[in-house]
């Protein structure tokens, strides 16, 4: 029986040595050490032997199994090491090769417009202000001459969080905060760029959009100051040949109020599909600050006057860069944004 055990062990060790990978090694393991393996089968024969021979027989079989298991483990470590070395070799990096060029990003068209406007107005002595996007009804409406129940509130379909808090529908709320916060009630010259929110969503409108509003309050401010400021603003953004047209309109916080059109920069005012053959494009709302707004925010309208105007930054960016769908500004499509790379070169 000893000779039989030695023969099985010798055959197992030879087969282990002649394997070429882990799969073949596992087949040998099953052949000799599995539930139906040869060494497992011969161990089951122990019941047929006399009692005095069983201990030595069991010891021989177990010793043979241990040698086979040890050889399998040794060979398994060898194959695993070889696999790791092959993987490392295949993933080797040639550090002498030139580095891959990292693509440079570009400024978003909205950021370009905002920075350009801020630079212009700062150069004219304006402050750049900001305020909360979650605003109170008081600052968003009431202090801008829009009391509760005022029909003009229906013009702005708002996102209310509570009965007294909403996502601001206009950056004019910051103007009210500035007027209230100016304890000395001195002159104000500011612009307020920022996000605003209304329940709109189509090719030319978005539920979130960007505005910039301007407020000037001082003694002897007139419509001439407003007109001159807007001419500088629009010619800087859309070209020196830009013309302005003022049409009477209504805004609760200004009186008189105007819709301001600019001559179509695409056709030069001759008429095209962009301006709907009129030669003009509506772009701003403007006016002289309403006396009620000055009064309720602590300014004496007999001493101070002012002007205010506002425009959508999204719309201005669309006109400036020829963008036809406002949703492109918010989709973060690299194919669209990469078109602005050349502006950095």
C-alpha cells in the first residue's frame, strides 16, 4: 500500500511541475486532492485495513497530501508572480515620451459678459453689489412700490418658498437693500449682476436667468444722465454704431419708464429675421426712480433723484455672440463652449 501511495504522490508532483498556468494547476489539485481525487479515494480504503495498520496508513496518506498541497501552493505563488510581472510590463510608462497636452478651458460666455460689464462700470465709478437669491417679499416687491395685491406682480410668475420668502424675480431687490442700508443717505452709484428666477422655460426664456441692474441716486439726476449712460453701455457691448430708441412703458419702481430698443447689430437697422424686419431689438427696461421708492427707503425725493435700468445678461450674451437658444448657456455642452476657446488666443 505504501508503494501505491508513493506512486500517486510522485505522479502528482510531476504533473504539478509540468503545468503551465493556474488553470492547469487547479485541474491537478482536483485530480488528486478533490472529493473524488486519487489521494482522497485511497484514504477511504483505510476502513478495509486491520486496526493496527490504520494509523501508519493514515499518516502516510496525510504526509503525501501535505507534500502535494505544498507543491501546489509553491507553484501557485510562482504563477501569480509571473502574472503580476506581465501586467506591470504591459502597463509600463515611457517617461521619456512627451507629455499629453492638456486641453485648456475657456470662459463661459455669460462670465465674459459679466466681467466686461463690471469692468466698464467700475471704470465709471460704480460699485458692484450683490444680495441674497432667497429674498423677502418686502425687498423684492413692497419696497419697489409693489405692495401686496398690486396687479403688476402678476407680470412676474414667482417661486414662493413661504408666504413671505421667494426666489428673487429681479436684482432690483438689492437696490432696495442698498437704499435702506445707506444710513447717511448720500449718493449711490452701483450695478447688481446676479441670478434671478421666474416660472418660464422655452427657447428664449429660462426659469433661472441672469440680470444686471444699475442704480444711480444723487442730486439733479435727469433723463439725460440715463440716456448718456445707456449709450456708453450699449456701444461698448454691441459696437459703436449701435443706436438707442426709448419707448414709454410702465414699471412700478420708475416714473417715467421706458423700454429701450437697440438697433439690430446683425443688419445695422435695415431689417432682418433677427429683428423681425423692424431694425430694432428690445433689450432694456429703464426709467427715473419713482419718488415713492425713494421715500419709503429713506430718501427725500425733493432733494434726491435717480435713474435705474436693467437687462438680461443671457439675452445680451445671445446677441453679442449670436447664440440662438438660451438653453445652450446652461447645458454645459463642451462642443458649444469650446467655440469660445479662440477668444482667449
